[in-house]
């Protein structure tokens, strides 16, 4: 699932470096609210809701490419993105299993949140939509924090060698 997401986003080395810019990370938090609003807009716009939906997908794809690579990787957001890149290459690395299991758990919770959000959107249920979005976004934030811990762990191990 992780690799499929990376392939769909066409994340190459340059895109990863640019996505490590904290502005890219923090503006990425607009993706789910924009997606929810785009889907909800079908209530008002009918089939014309496809336009904001397409704009949202374009924003999701463009976001990691819009900002320059950061001068430093010291920020929490930058370390999170670099940790995510390490995580995606975990087959070639020796990484702490408890940390990896926690990452999978937070990802699963994020997926549950997105499913709830989509159900709420389908039913035009604002409470379920917002609850699902909040669960997904909190789980993704904790996932990102685990990526920071992973990056810091690998960095500490590398500097000791």
C-alpha cells in the first residue's frame, strides 16, 4: 500500500527533497479538508463538483513539488519526510520492529478515519465526515512523528559508526 501510494504520486528523489520543506508538509494538511469539501460540493454543484475534485487531486500531486528543498533537515517536518523515505525502503534497512509495528497501526487507524469520512460524505453526515477526517489527520500526524523517530534512530546509529 505504501509503495503504491508513492508510485501514484510519482515521488522521485527530487520530489522527496522538495517535499521535505516544512511548508510542503504543513500545507499538505489541507488535502483532506479540500477533498471533503470537493466531494460534499456535489450537493450544490451536481456533476460540476468534478472540477473542485480534480483541482484537489492536482493540489495533492503538486504539493510535494511546489516548494524548494529545505536548506536544513533539522525541522520536525523535514525529519518526518526523510523518515518516511527510509520507511519506504525498509526492505533494504534494519529498522526497529516495534517502531515499524506502531507505524502500521497508525496507518490502519488513518485508513479507518478516511473510510469513515468517505461514508459521512456519501451520506451527507457532517458529524461522521468531520470525525473521520479528524481521526485520519491525527493518525497521520502521529505516523509522521513516528517517521521523525525512525529518522532520528537511523541518524543516531549512522553517526555512531
